[in-house]
């Protein structure tokens, strides 16, 4: 979409070039690069978009779109024009979450029984939120397939004789200060071997899968070498720091770098002799990119060494190594209709210039991800950005653009350009603390960033490592950590919380197929295959086969691409732990875990605890004499989507994705560039927004969160196909009861314990329970809160209400958009009330422009002519019976669930404590009709009832957020009124406080 915007600004077609060695299928990537040849100009003239015409071919010839199926990519060094067309199965556009997000692609079982997802699922899948009969004409794209692969020289090393003995005690200390047995570790063997490799080569890159391991490994290698040979390189280092480290490596001042994916793509590191990979790479494509850093010349092979960390990792390394050598990368599927990105881009586009809705829709559909976006969903996003879903319960849900439904144009509101610039991008904000050099002249010298949890556990004076360099903490502020260099001093290791990568289905199938084929041949043949075809050293091959044999002795069968093993064992307390052992990866196991949780609850009435990894699922059942039924763990393929949908909305994953989507869509923006928003505050604001969004079934970001989870995070087609294969017996399920966990299950259970070790004491049933229905008034009396009349300051109450009513000069409306926001925030206002809330009479006259654009109307409310925002007209009609004029857009007149509750809630949010008579008079309603509304808002937690006004005598109500502000300011005012005492008074107080003034019995 950014390319579509760029072409519009340039006024001409731009040549687009994509280059990659690890993308498949090329047709899918070509569509993503070229986009769709649809669009009209921003003025709405209906002409093709700048890049929508025929384009030049490789030799200067013009290639025009053809209505034919794309040809296969075959011959090496071939170039061809590719007219692309979408091939989608017939069917209606999904209109609900289940239909929009849970539709599956074609997944089949082969004759041999393994699950295969159709490689063209990205093409044949009916895209989310697509129009029923909308088939884009894809722009012509020339694909040049070189038909060659880089030569890889790989080997897998296991630096210990027997990986099964890792973790065994090697020394048992004695004495009163003993801390427990010292256990063997793979790292004590990996460190010296890596150091040897670094010293044997001029330049070495060492890739790891996490930032913490990068820091730990770099520090360990430097300590073992006795000199600074190695530095760490990852995304939490500042760009200047990363550039400095990269230049040091190129110049030969560093012998090696320990890096995460920060050095995986698009960076020329010069002459790298060797790449070492610790643990299996996340995917085949990632592994090829990493190993490809070595020998970065056309005529030079890339040399790499892979070190597995544990026995299960050894199997994954062996499978991925062969796939990397063969160039079998995973299929790429570009996102379909990401509505959060769409919202961000529309704000950016309309903040520069006004767009007609038709032109904007056409420009958006020119980008491949939105080529089949339906008009209904598109307009739903416009509704969100223009404030149709605004709620009194979440004041942050402000309009970012103005949709003039009469002229059918969209233009950004005041400040929208700044918001789009400050919050642009798709990387989620995790509330990290910036690390800066201390000193006024170095205040902007950024070193990197730390996880907020680590900062909370740190204090001034401590030394920590970042980039394999030591830094001393000089000061910790609300949003940054100021440090000074501490060379040579030992420091604690930093840590970061992040999302672990889930194994793709294709990678899981590679692993499962390798296990099955190794089990089908004699041991000698298996060793030979691993050594020759998978580049394992003989010791590594022996370790791998021994691992499979140990598993077979424990469970009889070994899980592979055609066999699922369900292992049941009891833990130390006698509870059942059931392990579903499968290599298919986290994208299959995560939704499976949710589906079986719902199924077990429905069938057995049990709330079970589950955990999933790339290698299976752990389910903990409460103690029972009945053995857990395996059938309960296998939902039917027809029901699993509904079960996952029902469970998904209450998960932490859904809440996290919703928070990230809301931030990307500019609903939870940062205030200032570089400003840090604590993660806990982001979570709280996102939870408030989610509570509001849940009232609107078509809220775009709710749909987008379901879409992202079910499409991008989960692999629902693969799960449905797996369950269908299990039901059809093309995949086997074997069940075994064991006294102790098998080797495969042991690693799963280790992760299960780690996942729950810090969990709270509340059982699941209590977590789901509703709050008790108690008399809040009597509770406040017991807690002493009934004396707020004596605590709250009358001047503070008046000042807060003036701010909420926007009567304070700094809160008054300054323009037409400000008046519209004022009406949305405060509600209906008479002309005099409106003028009192504007900076000048000239500004107040902007209400005429709003009326002309049908963004505001004049209505008789409580016997007085008042200006009302068009978005609220339906509420006043349904709540108070106010007649509406003709010409208001029908989309703004759709009835809401509780119109009077919305009006009363907004009144409470914009007033200090009030009585029932005051709110009833504002709307000219009897108190008997208003009281039930107030009580309902109290039950929802939006209002509190009590005695708040000084010198008040009647029951009062107050919005909870308003009361919090009043209490905080009253307390601050009371503290300012406290006078200091004389030193001798303080001295007398201290002697009494510490018990010195009065003698104590005894010696």
C-alpha cells in the first residue's frame, strides 16, 4: 500500500524490483510485488491507477495481462511476463467472524497418509473480508528464475559423547553452604569448540535464536578467551552501536559476532569465513539466509556448522539441514486484508490531502493484500476512523479522520499527520526502556534498550552487559536508563520477553518424515544416511538414533508425520498429565490446545490446564481414578473451528494481539516521538478498549484480531486436515501409559512446569467466577469511604468539572474539528453553551460548517434547541423521542443497545459528583426513569454511589475515573496545606516514635 501511495504522489508508474533467494511460490510473491491493476485517481475520475497499465518486459517489449493461468516457473535463467489472476472457490463473502476468519484452505492426505496442505492455498483460499464476486486483474510481473542455488557446506556437530547424560549430576557438594549438585551442561562443551572455530577463521558469525543467549554466549567466549574477541549483535542494541560493531568486524578488529536475526537479512557483512548456528534455525528459509552469510561471493560455497542444544533439537537440525541443501524453503503467503495496517495507512493518506471514498477504495485495492477487500469492510474501517464507534467508556477512541457522507470524501483531522508519523510502522511496542549514556552532552547517545521487568529488578550502581560490553547504571527515570561504560567489570545478564517462533507445518512434516524413514531402515543404513545426506558427524548420528530408540522403548511408537503418540503419566501429586506428542509445530498445536480445552469442558465438565510447544501438547487433568479419555482430546474436524473461536476471545494471546492491532491502527498512539509507554499501561488501555469493542459485532479491530490469530498465528487448515486424517485412520494414534515420562515427553513437561511455576493460587473455577453481588454502599461504610464529604475539596470539584465541561480556556475548542469533538465528548449544547466552550465567536461559527456538512444538527432537547453531533442523533431519537431532520446518513442512525445509558454515562464522565435530580433535569426526564439507568451503570462498574460533595445532604453519583481525579487532586491540595514543624518538635516525635522517651523493663 505504501508503494501505491508513492506512485500516486509521483504521478507515474514506478519500476518495482524484488530480489530473494528464499521465497516460494514465485507467483504469490509476484502478486504481492505487482499488486492489482484496479484503481481510480484521487479526484475520482475513474481512470486506471498510475501503475495499472501494461508494462515493459525484460527486453523492452510490452507485456499485457492475459486471462490465463500463470505458467510454471521452470527453466533456469528464464525471464517471463506473468499475468496473474486470482483463482478462488465460489461462495459468499464471510459476514461474521466464524465465516470471515475460520474458513479453511484445501488440505489433503496423501495415499501414504501424511498431511499435505495445498501449496497454492494462498491463491485458492477465499480471502478474509473479500467481496463475493471481486476478482482483481493482477498487474503483469516479470519473473526471472535463476534456477541455481548457493552451494552449502554444512555439518552438524555434537561436542559431547552422549547427549542423554546432559543434566546429570557431575559433582555433589557437601557442607553447610552446599547449594545443590552441579549438573552437566551442553554449553561447557560448546564454548571451547566455538572458540577454536573462531580462532581458526578470520571472520565468524554465530547465530542464536534469542537476545539473551547472544549476550550470554558472547560474554562466555570472551571470558574463556581472556580477551574481547566477540561482540553481541541484536535488535535491542541501538542502530549506532550495531553499525559500530559491524564495521569492527569488517575491519578485522573483531574476530566474531554472536547475532540473532538482526544480521540474517539484507546486510553485506563482507568476507565471512564461517557461520555457526546454535540450535536449529526457526525455518529452512531462515537457515539458508544465515548460512548464506558465509562465503558471500558467487563462486564461493557457504560453510556452516550447526550445534544442537538437546536431543530433540538434534532431530530438527538433521531435517532442516537436508532441506537447506536442497533449497526446499517454506511457502510464503502474504497477509490478506490486515485491517490494522489499513487504518494506519488511511490516516496517513488523508492527512496529506482529501480523498474521495471511491478513489481511496480503488487505491487501497491496488495493493495485493487488499485487492479483494469488500466495500462493506472498507467502509467499516472508515466508520472506525471517523468516530462512529466512539464511546464514553473509552475517551481515547477519538476520530482520526472526517468522513463527509454528503460529499463522500475523507480528510484527516487536525493532528492526524503527527499521529501517523509518530506511530508509523508495524513493529509492536513492548514498553522497553531506552538505555542512554549519562551526561548532558551525551543525553541523546542511545546504547540500546532493556525489558521493563529487568529495569524494575535493577538499581542504581549495578553493572549489566549489553552488546557484550559492561555498563553501570547511573540513573533510572520513568522512560530511560542512564549508564556509563564499565569496561572489564563483570555484570549481570540482561533478558527480554518476546514471542517464540512457531514451527511451520512444512518444517514439522520434514522432521516427522525423517523420523519415520530412519525407523524403517536398519541402524547402519540410518547412520550412513545421516552422515552422507544430512551432514551429521558420526557421533551426532549415533546420538540421534539412540534418542529415537530410547523413545521407542518407552512408548512403543515414535511420533512422526503419520503417527501421533498420546502418553499418559501421573505427576508427583497423582494428577494425570497427558502428552500429545507430534512434530507438526506450534501453529497446529496452539489451536488444537484451545479446541480440546473447550471440548473437555463440554464433555467432562473439567477445566484442564494445557500448554503447547512445537513438539506437542501437555494437558493436566485433576486427580481421578478414571483414566483420561483420548477421544476428548481429538475434536472433530467439523467442530474444531467453532471450539477455537469460542475459546480464543478469552486467551492472553487474543488480548495481546488486540493491543498490538489497536496500536498499529493508531487507536492507542504514543504521545511523543521516542516516548515510552509502560507495557502495563498499554495492557490496561487495550483492555478498556476491548471492553468497548466487544459491544460492536462489526468493530474492525475485533475482526482483525480474529483474522490474525486464525490466519497468521494458527494454521487452521493444517489442524482440520490433521484431525480429518486421524478420523479417517490415514494417521495413527497410539496411546500408552508410562510410569515415568518418555524422552520426548520429558522435554514437554519441563516446559509445562516452567510455564506454571509462577502462577497464582486461584483455581480456574475462581478465575471464571463473577464478582459477588454485595451492597456497595454498606461496604464503603465498613471501609471508611463514606466520609468523602470531609475529604474532597469543593474548589477541586469545581475545577475538575470546568475542565470536563471544557470551560477552562486551555480546553476550549479551537476549530471546526474541535467543535465536533466537543459535541461528541460533552453532548448536546445550546448555542450559548457552545460559545462558552470555544476560544472565540469566530471559532463558534464553525458550527455552521458542521451543519452544512451534516456532521452536526440542531435538535429540540429537553425543550431547548441544542447542537448535536450527527453520530449521536440516533441516540437522542431513541432515548428522548427527539424528531430528526431529513438528510442524515442512514449509517449514523442505526439503533444502539442502550441509548439512554450512553447519554447518562457521558453526562457522568463530564461532571463532578451529581444528584439524580440534576441529570434528570438535563434530559427533562422523571427521576424514576433515570434511577434504574444509574444503578445499571453502578453494576457495570462505571459509576459509584455515595456522599461526595462537601456540605451535601443527598445521594450522589460519580464516574469512577472522575472520582479518582478528584481524590488525587484533593489529597495533593491537602498536602500543600501542611506546615512544617520546628526541629525541637520533630526531635520529641522521634524519641517517642522509636521508644526512647519511655524506659523499658529488663536489662
